């Protein structure tokens, strides 16, 4: 009886350790791009019909896409006194992607 009780605890403990290890590896792989990972633009980039981003602009990694590109987050500070138009939509957490192109003489400014 004592050997049966001991083996149950051994199996339980081994399963707990293995499960914890697998969960830790999962969390590590999901967090490979942490919220603190930023990238600095090495050159000037153009956003069609919007403007341009200068070299040195810091971007935060959001998500790597299987289609072969990475989405970044750019935070903008706007003064409270400046008026901006509110855009109403029924979509929740809508993302509007802008493609960056290397800035050249044809870039909108």
C-alpha cells in the first residue's frame, strides 16, 4: 500500500514538473517579441498620401505576419489644444495599415 501511494505522488510530481516546463517554454516562445522591443529606422520613409517618417524614429514590434512582413506600432503625441476629427466606426480594435516606402524625390511632403 505504501509503495502504491508513493508511486502516485511520484507520477503526480513528475507530471506537474513536466507541465510547468512545457508551459514555461510556451510563454517564452510567445514572448520572443516583448513589449519593450523597439527598432530605429535607419533611413527616411514615405507613407503615401500622408507624409514621411525620419530616420531615428522608434517603432515597437506588434506582430510578425506569415505573409512575410512585420507590423509595428507608432505612438503619436497630439497636444490637447489641437483639434482632430473623430472617426466613428462599428469595428472594434480596427487597424489601418500604412505601407512604408523608402523616401525619394517623389515622396509626398
